[in-house]
C-alpha cells in the first residue's frame, strides 16, 4: 500500500524523466503500482490535476485540432500551449479512469453515472492535509516558474520584488531577511 508521500515521489519522477521514456515508465513503474493498489490511478490523477490547475492561460493544454483532426507529435496527442510531462501522464491517467468506468457496463448511460460518481468521490472531496497540500503547492509553484522561463513570459517588477524566493533566514531578531542577490539576478533576466 502506497503512502501519500510516495505519490509525490512519483510526480517528481514523472517531471524529471525524458518524454520519450514516458511509455517505458508507465509500463515498468505505474502499471505494477496500479495492479497492487486499487485506487492508485484515481489518487495520482487527482494530485496531478490539482498541481496543473490554473497553471497555464485560458485555452492552454487543450487538445490541438487542425483541419478537424487531432494533431499527433512524438507519438502523443499534441496539446496547445506549454505542456509538461505531467500533462502527458494526465492524459494516460484519464484514459485509465475512462477504461475503468466503461468496464462491465450493462447500459451506455451507466458510463455517465460512473464518471459523476468518480468526480464526487475524488475531485470534489477536500482530502488534503495542510502539509500535503503545501507540498503540492510547492510543485505547482516550481512548474509555474519553469513555464515562465521556458515561454519567456515577462513578469512585472513588482512581482519580482514580492517573490518569496527573495526571502532567506537570517540570524537576526525577526529571523527573515532579503536576499539582494536573488533580486538582482531577477532583474538581469
């Protein structure tokens, strides 16, 4: 049985593997975990979607369609905007959830009921502890930073000054100080 921090480790592994080895990672790591843990796919899907929520701009990470057909790039469906490996793995996770929902259907309308049940059980429930939520937010923050750097988005000077990366622990009364070098490095970019 996996612990919650094991899911964070899996998310970090997915972020750091090469895109071409994603299928291999799924077959060697995720499929055995799926077989051993009943709700592995659902929990991982929820965590990744929490991280990816509000990561891009409106319309980013939708399926790219040209001339009425899905666009395929590197043997994967291409998405609009900036994608990470977490976006790619979330497509696979979603397909696994749909496959699980379509298993043993007597009537086609049961699929809708099962997907609504899945949404109620996993997406609408607030099951994160503050510590775990903080860890997910930390990953989200680093993804936003990665996205800004890779898409060359400009940030305002005010956001550069207010960024929490500028703070550091100091041996003074308050215990917090400004990291002037970090501020200077941000304005050099």
